[in-house]
C-alpha cells in the first residue's frame, strides 16, 4: 500500500473529524455565551454555581468526562449517542474555557457606554445584548481562535466511543497493514491540513470583526 492509498483511506474519516470539531466549537460558544450572560444578570446566587461549573469542567480531563457521559449516563437510564457524548463533554469543556475568555473581554468594555445606555432607558438584557456582547466578542476573537484550535486537537478522542473519525480509521488501517509509520505520518499531515483550512476561515472572521487599531498576531 503506497502513501497515496493511505491518504485516500484516511480521508474517509476527515468529514467526521471536521463535524465533531465544528459541532463542539458551536456548543462551546453557545455555553460560554450563556454562562457569561447569566453572570452579568446580577443574580448573586447564580454566580457561585457558574464558577463551580467553570472550575470543574476546566479541571477534569476530556477522556474522563467523555467516559462519564457515554458509559456513566446509561447507568442512570439515560442513553446517549457517541456524537452527543462528544458534544456534552468536549463542548461543555470548551464552554468553560470560553466563559473565562469572555469574562476577561467584558472588562475591556467601557463602563461609560453601559451607564449611558442605562440612562437612555435600556434594560439590563438590552445593555447586555446590544452594548456589551458585540464589543466583548470582538475583544475575545483571539481567545476563541485558540480554543477552537484546542477543540480540533481534542477531536481524536472521538474514536474511543466509536465515532469513525480520522484517528479511528488510522488505528484500524494500522492493525490490518502493520504500516504504522506511513499511516501516522499521513494522519499528522491530514490533521495539519484540516487545521489550516479551519484556521483560514476563522482568520477571515477575525479580520472582519477585528477591533480597529488591534494588530493581529
């Protein structure tokens, strides 16, 4: 089996890798925004629970969380699919990290703008949606890019619950051909190509919403 054949076989799992990465990134973004919004609603009893969520999910290894969801929840009568297990584990871990990125970005929003909006009669939710969130997202784009890259690097764990992504294809092919070196070399190349393609798209979004005067790294 030559290197071209290996690339062709591994490419069959590339779609699952991209799907897992995009789905978990979107889930993480949604969870991060929700946690950030709840923190800003001035409900003192909620903040300790949100801080606990961020602390726990940033400290538990992904593989432990994934096995807890996929193998643990059925013991409670809740059966989840492999894809949903990845979303609930990797997506919520990414959301915990993004909530901290957003927390720091909110500190960069000028308080005078918030006071001005409140003086004009904006409600707390309106201030959050129309004043704070748009600026926060622009300030936090570099942090979001970094977290989305991390999600891609964690996506190979999907093979542990049976998702036929690129890592699982590589392991199956290695077991049947015993050509580990070229197979895992091709795996690394494909991961790098997926990373670069996704990064080009994210960078285009970053340039579109870049804060004026902020130099891109």
